[in-house]
C-alpha cells in the first residue's frame, strides 16, 4: 500500500512538472528558449521536412538527471545559435502522455537519449557544454549531409589569388575543434570563407612560416595574406576571438532568410556621412508624444528623469530654433511647479502648443531620413534614439559649461539621463535591462571625452548582439561602426590583429555629430505652423481674437465683482439690530426732516 501511494505521488508530481499537455518540454523548457520544444504530433513533420540536421533530446521531466542537464542544453542552444543552418536543437518530453507513442517508436528506454535526424544511432553525452558541442561537430562531420565542409582542404593554390571575399585559414592538429567550430559559427555569414588545414601539411607550414599551432591567417580579397596574432585572445577562447575578428571585417554580414533577402534596399537618397535633423526631431516626437503617453501621471524618479531629459534637450539640442524654445519653456514649467505629481496631459497640452505661440513648437509625426529602413518597422526610432544621444554627448563635450547649475554637469551628465530614460520610459523592457546592465561600468567614465567613447562602445556591443536578428535591416545590416570606408584611421593592425584606434574614433565622433555635419533636410511635408488670423497680426504670440477674449473676460469679471460688493454692502447697511434702535433711528430722521 505504501509503495502504491509513493508511485501515485510520483506520477502526480510528474504531471505537475509536465506543464501544459501540448508542450514537449514541460516545465524545464519553454518557447522562449533558443531551441524547439517538440511533441509527438510535430516531431516527424518538423525533422523530416527540414533542410538542416536535428539533434533531439528525448527526456523525461521526472528524471533528475534530465533536470540537472537542462541548463547545459539551454546554454548549448544559445552557444550554437549560428549553426542553425547546419543543425538545430530540440527537446521532447517522454513523460507527456501525448508523447508516449513516439518515444516507444524511437525505442527510448533511458533518459536523456539523444538522436540525430535520419540516423538510428543514439548518443550519450556529458554534463558540459563543450563536450556536447564537440559531439555535435563529430556527428555533423560524419553523418550529416547538411553541413559545410568541415574537413581539411588545400590552401596553397589560393595564395596570391584575387577573390570577392576574405578567406580565413585555421591551421591546427587533427584533434582540435577550433577550425570546425569557427566554420560553423561563420556558416550563416557572407563575405568570408573559413578553411581548416591540418598541421601535417608541411608545405603550407613552410610557405606561411608557421611555427606553432593553432595558427590563424587571413587572405584578403586583393590576394595578400597576413598572420593574425592570437596572443590577445587569452582573455577568451580562441574560437570566439577568431569569430569576432571575422565578423568585424568590412563587407562581412549575416545571411538573411529568403523573405528578407528579397527585400530591395531603399534608394540611397541620403548620405551615411550626415546626421539629419529630421531624425532627431522625429525621435523627440516619439519620446514625448508616444512613449511618455503610456505614463498618465509621473512622480518620484519618473518625474525627475523627465525634468532632466527636458533640461538636457533645452541646453544641448543643436541648432536652437522652435524645438529648443519649446523645451526651454517646458523645462521652466516643470522645474517651477511645486507639485510632486504631474499629469501627462498637462505636458501634452504644452507640447501641442495650446498657448499657440509661434516661435516654440515640435512638429508632429514621424519622418525618418537617415534612419529610414528598407521597409516599415525596421530602424526608425531605435536608430534615431541612438543618434540623438550621440549628438548630445558630443554637444556636452564641445560645450562643457552648458549644463552648469542644472544638476547634470560632470563627465556623465548625458549618460545619466539616458540610463534613467531607458530604465523608466523606453518601450523595449529587455533593451532597457541590457543597457542598465552595461551601465554598471559608467563609474569608469571620468571625462566628457570618455563619455562619448563609452556610448560608442556600448552601441557597437548592441549591434553585434542584434546582428542577423529579426530586427536587423538587410538593407542596413548591423556591424561594428565606423567601418574603414568612413574612418580608415580608426582601424589599424597591431601584430597582425585589427584593433580600434580610440583617439581616432573620438575625433571621428566629434566630427560626425558636430553642428556643421547636421543636415537641415527634414520633413517632406512642412512643420506644424500655426494658422494666422485674417489680419495676420499677433501681439506677444497672441492673435487679435485671443486678446479680445481676454479683455471681455476681464471686464466681465470686474462687473461681477462690483455687483457682489454692492449687494454685500447693502445687506450690511440695512440689517435691523433691534426694535428700539429702529424706533430711535426713525424719530431722528423725522426730526431732521421737520
């Protein structure tokens, strides 16, 4: 009886852990993980009709070893996301009732069991990401027809030959996995080919003067070649160092899905070397009229961030004009109010120019110029948001006294406001958390020059993380910036490795975001201009009709006050105090009349 109760409890616990009955991974895996959660009804259709290989983990959510292995499987899926054109990872939970038949069909007896599509072999793996990854490489090399060439190739015929791409040469011993892993890491990228060569190729070793393995050389499109020093990769695995170097090369970009590759790039009617005021004003419009609108009231830190942001724009926004005047008035109004809570509607009324002043306004609507994407939904606001804050960092660097007596002066004034805005108002919560995490290094910024370099570095990190994602624009792929075509002195080779020249990057940023590089090309339409009255005359920003209404209201108020005063005095004068006093008053009046 006790045994039956124990088994019943175990079954009930496994059902609870199993989660939704339709899912294949129970509580251990979710659709947000970078792998596929399969079920008995989807396994065959997904794997059989795929153009790539599949490595499927058959597991059970009540299996303790499967539970302990789940973090490894998730970490592995994140590590090999770029291999998905060659192989994809999946999981199927045999503890789910809907999966009983398929697990029986595949003869799953122990958990976890790993199977590769189109092969009957089962594999046992260790509890380490590197071990499983290397097993994947071996499986792909030996069994899959979907993978790139992972075998050693001949390189000598390629030396001195011109081509339309780079060629990475990785020379290593037979049991090394670096070359094969880098090949898979770069398989979804165009503009570079990776070739693995075994260290037993004596002719190549002599030609390239290779004395130690592994070795990394790069063949340039013009036929020249150079050894890339990997000694600086000691801080991270060699595989990641080589992959980073290759993805940083000019012209190297991720291949996109077919529906994105067929999207035509927009006509190049703008210059990438320019910064457009239309993008900056569109960013302000979206910030102030869209993102802030999701906060009906603002108080505490939110209110302070809004005040700081408006002050920052009022002090550092380039070009002056109606936008700066509007921000100055909004800043004076926000900082002059003694209220601890402000309604967004009051801010919107001022933004929408309810006072109808002719010299202070922010144009409505979005009209991207330099930040226009190849199709709707790409680039736009995120591009303009980054551009706006790059401009502000350069403005503060050029005008260090502009933020004096605002509470924002100092080496990190702009970044402090940007961090607060990302934390409280930026619509993409995950983006805000990423930026907040990166901001832990802000304490290392000790000058406005370091501030603009810090923002450039973080922006490049974001570009690398999002390169090839669904939000990446095939017409304007994310890459390390500026590339050599925009700033050749920003790049140099040290001991065969490409490195940034930070002093040159700083000079480039100061030139690129300076006032004289801002294009006045703005909207295809016009700014929101206030309609003039028939007489076309205004006094202090008010029309004649408005002034007439003010006079009428003033006179009416005076008349009402006079009437109230008259009736008040009259009521006091004729109020009877007593019968005797009334009689004496009347007698006195009669005597005077006689």
